C-alpha cells in the first residue's frame, strides 16, 4: 500500500487549497480514507474521513462546513478541499488508509492508531 500526497503550500487566511492523496496497492472501494493534521507542538488530530466507496463523509466540528472530501475512483485519489482557511489550519496534513471499510466507523474524529497506512504528509501554511 502506498499513499502519495500533494497539494500543500502557502495560503492566505480565508483562502482555499486542495490536498490530494493518490493510492496504490489498495482499492478505495474497500478502504476508508482519513485525514489528519499535526501542528507544531500539538498532537496529531483526525479531522475527516471518507468511507470506502465514498458514500459517507464525516468531519470534525472544527472543520465542518469548510473542509470537503471527494474521491476519484478512476484515479484512485482522494481530495481534501480546505476553504476559508484559518490560522489554526496551518499544519502538516496526512492521509491514511484504514484496514478496510468501517475502520473506526469512519468517525468524524478518526484515531490515528486505527489507520495502518500513511501518506508522507504535506505542509499547509496559512499566512498573509
């Protein structure tokens, strides 16, 4: 299993950014994909999850309404669109694949220990 991330960068407050997570060695139809972030000096936190097959998405309360998950099955990619960026959104973002469907119930606050396969991380910096 390999997850390759792209799309991070510098964005002004209120701006938008789309992160990508390209998967190989697994089927997006059979694995939940979760997103996590870790800011300097803080613990890694789960912020969103898209279920295997893409029918369900869940978001942490802190990002709901601003983050949007989507997927492209043909490209085997999952995307995290971040709108109306806030300073506190600046962090290293990771995508991770679960062991299958219903990993940790694809909860809105996924727990990193439940996800065995990780992308390399991509940095999002929010600054004017």
